[in-house]
């Protein structure tokens, strides 16, 4: 029995060595084609993953962005995972 390979329509970063674990705002804007204001508005509405604060820098985890990319229309931050 052979399983069919599932092809993701858009993958944020290929699973290779050296792929970033976190993305800066400039990367998020480039990847999503959203403006800075729209990113923060959607975060406030719970429709976009919030950044993780690393010292004085804000970065977006790759897994959280990939969840949004996989299904941006029905993305919502769940109460169980406020940072995902």
C-alpha cells in the first residue's frame, strides 16, 4: 500500500538546514503581502499569529506563520495556545 504524497500549496520555508526559526516584521510583510498596520490589526482581532518577544525584538515563529499561510481565512488564535 502506497500513501499519496500530500503537496502543500505554499510552504513557508523548505525543511532544510539553516531555515530560520523566527521571522522579522520585514519578512512577514514580504511573505504575507500584508502591510504592517494590517498585520497588527489582525493580531488584535486574533486573526494573525502574535509575535514572540525575544529581548527587545519581536519575531514570528515559523510554525505559527505556516499555520496562517495554510489557511488564512479560518485562522484564529485559540485560547489554549495564545502564542501560536
